[in-house]
C-alpha cells in the first residue's frame, strides 16, 4: 500500500510511490504546486523554484469534477432499463464464475418458459459462440455480445455492450431478457447493465467459502442459485456452512438449490423467472422506467 | 480485474473536464467495498495514460473504509473485511453507510502563464 499523507488543503490520501513518483518539494514536477495556485495568490507561498522555463512557467489549476467513475455506464444502464421497460420486458442479469452452469441452466430454462413467455438472451461470451448456439437451437432469440466493444474490459458486460445486444433483438417480440454475463465473480458485480434483477449461479463444486471471498458479488444478487446439488453425495461440501457464509454477506437473497443436470429444483427457478416476467409486464402497463437496480 | 475499465472511464472523464489542457493529477475517492486493488489500479493507470494530455498524470486515491449501521441496535461498525454483520449485536440487518464511494473528485490541470504576468 502507498504512503498516507495530508495535503495543505486538508485532503488526506495515500498512493503508491513507484520509482517515478511525485516529489512534493519539486514544484516543477507533478508535485503539489496546485495547492499554491489554489490559494489564488493570497497564500503568499514564496520560494517556489520553478527553474528556467524560458519565459513561461506552468501553474496548476484545480477543477472540481465530482462525477461517479462509472457515471457514464450508469447513465447508459438507465437508458437500457427504460428501453426494456418501454417494451414491457423484464430483465435478469445472470452472473457466475466460469463453469458454474449458467448455460446449462438456461438450456433447461428456455424450453420450460417457452409456452408462457418469449425469451431473449444477451450472451456475453469472450471469444466463442458455443453458448449462443446451444441457446438459439432451443428457440430463444440470442444476441452474442463481443465483450471488447465496451469500456475496454473483457471480464464483464457493461451497459454499452448490453445495449449492442438489445439492439439486435426484436424487442417487440419478447417478454423476458436474460443477460448471461461473463464468467467472473468480481467485475460483473460493479457494472449496472440496466437489469431489473441480478441472479447469481453458484456451484457447490466451488466450495462453501466463496461468499466470504467474493462478498460483493454475493451481496449484489437478488437470487442465488445453488447448482450441481446432485453432486452433494460425492463432495465434501457443507451446505449449512455455505448458507451461513451467504447469510453473512447477503441475508435477504432468495436461495434456490437445484441441479441443471438432473432438473431437480429447477421449477423454483422457473417460477422465480416467471414472476419477474409478469412483474415486467404489469410495470409496463403502469409506468415505464422507475424500477431501480437495487 | 476491472481496473483497466475503470482507468478508461477515469481518463475519459478527466479529459472531458480538462478543456484541452494537460492533466497533472486526478483525485479519486474509492470505498473499500469497491474491490479495487490499489496496486493494480496504479499499474493499469500507467498503462492507460500513454501519450497526450494524461502522459504525466498521477492518480491520488483516497480509500474510504467500509462502515455499516445496524438497524437493530443502531451501532456503527467499521469493517476490516467486507462481511455485513454488526460488530455490537452480530445482527445482519445493516446498511452500508460508507465504503461504496466511486468518485472522481477533482483534476489538476496545467495552465501556462507568461512569466511577465507572474513576476
């Protein structure tokens, strides 16, 4: 960690001092010259040696910004949310680690919902269309999103990428959009993509300590699907310990234990999704937008 | 893991606010609940700033501890790990009151001054 220090203007911070780090006593470098400029000439901070600048010297001016780092993403996510609400579409952002079973679960989900709801999938696959091919064969509209199209990351979907996917779906023909995020337990939790609800698919093969290691992801989920429950007899996995760990980071999440492989418990997940889709429909008939992410 | 994406967003916001001037320093306020790894953020920033108006720009980050307030007993707990449990009564009905900050506070931009005006 960096060195903690206090500036004359009262701000306190720390930052890494790598080899070319700033020198607070060298006003010509990228040091704290701005503090004197901030004083507006009244500070009387004499003795600044700015060296020979051949008739010019550089001063600094502080510009207050006070913008959220992901403010642009959040604005675009709100746009996605309004777009979906305007079409009466409910949306669920499905997140997990790689291999937890998102695609297998969706392969069971789409046929089960097909008679009641029209389902679209925005599929965030980094390099292949394997998952998208599986799902489109089942009758869902699928838009594969290239994850290099957004803010520059490949570890998550952001609002720009999801919008690119939504623009390729026929929204007038949909009731529910499932956004299958990139397999990753850290980054997707930070990026609002405009979903109504966040679902997390967790597999018991990952170990019961995962909620404690990735608390932000587990905290963000409205529903936690506990997958691969059919493997319980074959694993040293303590389901009660997992539930207790989850409760420490997210005491209010709906927990659904199931096996995408055998189908055990999948009905509860289908019911949860169906309730989302019905809520999306009724929200569209009252007011467009307004339903927040959290 | 998403620090490079954050750096891109930070760079875009800084340049948009710099009005064509070079940016020397960006001050950020980031909560501990944001999963930002300080060393990774700095190394991603050195990768991202490259040439142009951000070439010499440093990131100053104020990291804000995560604190929770218990709705049951009213206690405030500063978290040393991101587990949402009241330090006084062990309750889990808590609200995060700080630690999710993710703010670009200010930027310091270079202003070239003729020396006659200064002296």
